[in-house]
């Protein structure tokens, strides 16, 4: 199969094999130098630093701003994590004490990490499955116009601000006089009606249920794009091997959209570990610490209690967790393209 | 054809743009927010300072409790500028978040006069961000005529001295000028209470009985037995009056203890409540309970032992506060076992709260957006009969078109003591005092049955107690728990012209402006323009509807303020764990573990931050030992 790609500003037609060759690491590519150019292995040209200096200069301001607003704060967080430090106050070197305190003496650490793990796990399961099924169903529709309308239908709700959606869930649906409680009362089950987000027994699960039926346009589109990239010939070959329906979906479609699954997995994982917006808006981690997550404790320590050093140490711990999980994901979670590249 | 398509699309775009930017009438009033915030600085103005008066008094804003856009402080600023032509005042808005205040102060760019509460100020006083106002408050207000309050000391202009002086920071200095007061109260549905034939309760036991009766909703029970009409006009009420003579109907009303409705409002309330499957006796939220509830019950339980534990008599504030436990004392007492699991009174506080909690709304989350209860809406809709609110609710209630019942303002009643129980044996206590459905779990051993209740509580553990009385109650009326509403601080920006408060001309003018603004003639239009707070300045008339709150403000000041006196981390953890306990997420025992650790950590922070030395307290502690020996409910060094 031929694929159009732009390399060095020129359009080329490559086969999938040649594409994987280009995307190989530089060390691997050097080996192929000196070969006779062939249609499958076009000659690579490498611009010198001098000839591309203007390009580097053009990138420099962006890089500078990126450094100021992204890299420096991250480095400062590492630095501050070794100090007891308040905004406007004195700075005292405490070494690893902030880390030790958080991991061994902070009563919120264990409960918030467990909550974070449960919420992230549930988000991963939901967002890796339901939107994929929906994308597949849309992709299976025979009429392109209908496919378009369905894609549009699932995409339109994304224009509603996430915060607004969350507040609607918090007040109109899960609220004390919200939809669920009113329904229960009218059905005669008033004893079951209660504050879903304020009851310690239901708060975490109520949070996890927000967004039901969890079909977000963004993920549906990503999966749909992945499914559209699967060549028709693969489906035809699968059909010849009598793979149809769910079997075809699980054995053909899912492996071929693994790169999309990997992307969504990473996004959900990172958001699950460091994100706390939903919790901040709806429960503030309560009742008690029943829905608390480390990100929120980091935020509160930094901006409510002004314990900047302590908050930085929590941030660094979260960074390390995300980094480790990313490494594990890159090492063990191989998409089709990764496997082709090996 | 494409021309039609494109024309249609262009028209569609124009239409959309029109909807997005509809023509608006320019607000030409001089108190429009835009004009207020962009007031020109006259050329002759050599001193310019910034002022954030708080959102309740910000000219140009229209708070829900006001009927017109505010302008009070704009007039004050103009009058001041007319008097001091070399000065210009710029109004600034501020974000509600603490992050904003902290970053502005750290950067030295905060408004020179800032409306901010003590809980934010106290956290940061050691950083030099705020200016102590003591020397100015102890000097005369230069604008006050001779003989008038304030002519000798600016302090004298303020009505509520105890609360105003109680806002001194942990370092003993006063950073907040209490411009006016806010007070909490129990707003109650008087029509419903009249129908129930009950007066506003005078004791805790009466209140608990009343709340339980409301919770049982006798109106619904009555309607289940009778099919009554719903008179909606005075004529229909007259027609329905003859039914009251029907022996069957009169008997049923008497049996339920309900008065036969006699007015349209009473019929409306009667039918509204009768339709409810459940009625909430008391509307409140976790924030109110953690703050006001804790302080009030703490005062009820500790007031009578203050002579034995109040170790420091602040010469400046003591005459006004009449006994107050400040940070240092709390930290010391905590080391002596007070406010820990070893303290029986501390257990009692949270037991009483839990007993009371059974009559509150289901969700205690205060924010309706977070699935919590909208207390005001529930009160207006008569889903709840009593609401723990405050002076800020009154104007809204008066102007609410949905208000369809009579209401009034009360206060929490005192808790009656039952100290005689302490001398009883546990056996007698269980047999004669405790209801049969309340038994200790695990059961009391036969050996412990012979102990007195006091001994058992000191050395063994807690016992179940009747819900409406307390062993340790001080038998005094509930104290004041509201306090300063709008508080003004002078920030480090106010002397940035010279960097030295002693030489700063700008600071001199800033202080003058505050003194000017506290003159009755200038305070009146500001405070009464948006009647949510109670004037704190002599000579400023009070809006009539707020008068019930002034009677509450005349009460004795609280024994201590728990919330917002320690560090923010303590507050946050306390509020969270209290909510969890009240929502049955953890037991009292587990809550006490959390709270003991939380308070110990906060006390340690304060001891380190202030480098406290307790030698003086230790000496006084020993001197007061004979007094404490006579007292009950003093912590023993036994791990409970």
C-alpha cells in the first residue's frame, strides 16, 4: 500500500516498510547509508546546522517561552520540594523530609492514592471500551451520510464546557433535590434518596458515574479515525478466514487501533493521576477524605496552606508515578506500528 | 445557485454575530462599575491609593440583597477627595480566592486598603504584609468633633468592642478594622410553629423535642385522617372555619396537637407541609456546624471551667472578652490533655452535635452546585422549618416574592446541665436515666457498674447519654458567634512611597480615609444601602429588620473561635472529618482519633512558629490546680 508523506518538504510515495524505515532511530538509519538508492529506499539528505540555523532561530523564542513557563517551574518544583517554604516566608532546607512526611505520616496519602487508583482504573476501563464500541458501530453503518451525522451527534456535546456538565451532574442529577432523588421519591423509594455526593458510602461511585454513558466525542473520533485507517483488504481477508462480528472486532479491529488505544490510555492515565478538577468542583475531596486524590492535596497545600515545599514534593511524587507508568506503557504496550518497527 | 448558498451562509453568520453581540445601552450612570473602576485621576492628585471595599459595598455592583446598584463608597471617596484635592482614590476589584490575596501581597501590588477577613490575615502576619493599626486606633480620629465617640480614641467609635477587639491577631496586634457586624440566627417558619402550638424553645431539650415533632410531620398524619378543603382567599377561610366545630375534626386536630388554621397563610402552610413526605426540622450545612456549631457547644461545655483553665488575662482585651482562650492557651491546654480523646467534655461536644444532626437535612454539603442543599430555597419552599442563617438572609427574605409564611429570628437555646448524674452509680444511671433502647456496647462489667458515672467517664470510657441534656453544660445562655463582617486591612502597598510607615505620606492619607469613612454620616449610606450587615459605628442607624440580630450581638462573647484560628490545614481537615462523622462515615471514636492528631499537629505548628515558651502558663496552671480539683470533666491522663 502506498502512503503519501512529506519528507524534506517534498511529497513522496512510500510503502509501509519504507515508512517504518524512515521512522527508525537515527542510529539504525545510518546503517542503511551508502546503499544504492532504490524505490523502496530513497536517498536521505541531512541538512547541515548552518543551512538550517534560521529554522532553529525561529524556534528559539517558542523554546524560550516554553522553558520559562513550563520547564523552569518543573525544575523549581524539584528544588522547592527539599525546602520548607511559604510564599513570602522563610525558606528552610529540610532535605527529603517533605517526601518522608507525605509518604509515611500524612493520613491523606494512602486514602487519596487508593481513590486515585480506583477512579483512574474505572476511567481507563470505561474510556478504552465504550467509545471504541460506539466508534465501531458508527463505522459499520453502510451510509457515509449517516456515519457523518452520528459522528456529529457525538461530537456536538463536546462544545458544552466540562465544568458546566459537571455542575449539572452535581446539582440537577445527583443533588439532594435532583433527578435521581426526585425519581426515587416519586416511585415511593424515598428512603433511598440521599445526598449521593455527600454520603461517604456513595460519593466515590457517584463521582465515577458522572458522564454516564461515558461516550465522549473526542475519543469516538480518535477510534473512528483508527478504524477508518484499517485497509478494506484486511477486512476482506478476515472475512475469507470466516472472522465476522465480535470475533473480527476483537481479532482484527482492536489490534489495528492499538496505537489509538495507547494514546487514550496515556491521556486517561495522566489525567487520572494529576487531574482533580471534577473532584474539586463537586466534592472538594469530601465527605472527609472519601473522594480525595493526591493532586487536590497538592493544590490545597500550595495555595490554601501555602506549604509550597510540601506541595512540590507531592507534585514530584506524582511526576515520578506518571513517568514510571509511561515507561512501562512504552515498553510493554505495543501498537501495530511499534511492532512493525521492531 | 452558489450565489444563493453563499448569501444564505453570510446572512446566517451575520445573524449569529448579532445574537452574540446584541446592541447594549451604555450605562451612563456615574456609579456604573466600569466608570467606578476607571475614575480619572486629577492632575493635582499627588497621592493615589487603591481601595477594595468588598463586594457587599463595591460601587457599581448590584448584590442580590440590594435593590439598586451600590454607590455609597463612591460618595465617600468623592467627599474625601474634595477635602483633600491632592489625593485620588482608585477602586479595585479583588478575587475571592486566597491565592489572589497571597500573590498580590507577595508582589507588593495589593490594594492599599483591602477588605479581607482575619482568617486570611492571621496566617500571614509574620510576613509583614499587613500594617498593625493599634497606634491609630488608640489615637483620636481627627475628623471627630470634641466630645463625640472617637475624639479620645478611634476605638471608641465602635459599638461592639468585644468582637472588634477580639480580632487581634495571634501576635496581639490589630490588623483588621471591623467596619460592621454579621450575626447568625435561627430563621424559623413562625406560621408552622404557631400551627404546632409551640413557642420558640428556651432550652436545648425543648428544641430537640420540637425538632423531633416536626420531623414526624403531624400535618401529613392529620391529612391522612381528614379530607380538608384548601381555602385560598379570606372568604374561603371564613367558610372553612365552621369545620373547626365538627367534633371529629376538632378531636383529630387536638390529638395531633395542631391548631386549626385561621388565615390564608396558615392554610397554605398547613397544606404545603401536609403534602410533604418528609419535612426537615433544621436546615444547616457542614460549614456552619464546623464553625458556629462547634464554638457554641464548646462554650456551653467549657464556660464553667474557664476559671480553672483561662491562664492568660490580656490586659487590653480581657475587659471586653470576659474570658477567652487564645492560641497559646489552647496549645498549652492541649498538652495537658484538653481537646483530645482524654477530654470527656470534648467527647460530649461531638456527641451532642451528632444527636442534633438527626434532625438536619440529609446532605450537609453547603453548596447546592455540589449536590448539597440550597438552604434558602428549602426554607422558602417550606421543606425546612428552621434555617441556621444570619443577618445576610433578612433582606432577601423580605423581598422574596415566593415568601408565603410568617417568619422570625431566634437563637440556639442553652443546654441544661445534669451534673447530678455524675454522682450516680453507673447501675442507677442505666436503670433510671437512660432510655431502655440506649445501652452501652460492649456492656459495662459488673465491677464498673459500682463506679460513679464521673469515675467511669474519667477512667473507663464514654457512656451513652440522653440526647437533650449534658453532664457538663454550663447552664448559661448561648454566646455570640457571629462577628466582624467587612474588615479593612492596610497592606504593605500603602507605604510603598517611602517604604517606611513612619515617613509615608500615602499611609497617612490612607489612615485618614479610613477614619473619614467611619464617621457616622459617611458610614450610614454605605452600611444601610445594602442592609446585610449591622452597623458597628456609634451614630449609624440600623435597618429595622436587622434589629433582632442586635439583641443577639449583645450576648457574651464566645470562649474561643476554633475555626480560622489555627492554620488553614487544621480547618480543612477538621471540617472534612466532622462532616464525615456527621454523615456516619466514621464513628465518634475514629473521629476523635483524627481530631486529636489534627489539633496536636496544628498546636505544634503554632508552638514552632511563635517559639512559645510555656513556663508562665505552667506556673499559673499549678496555681489553679485547687480550683480544677473541684471541677468535673477535667481530662485525666488515661488513654481513652
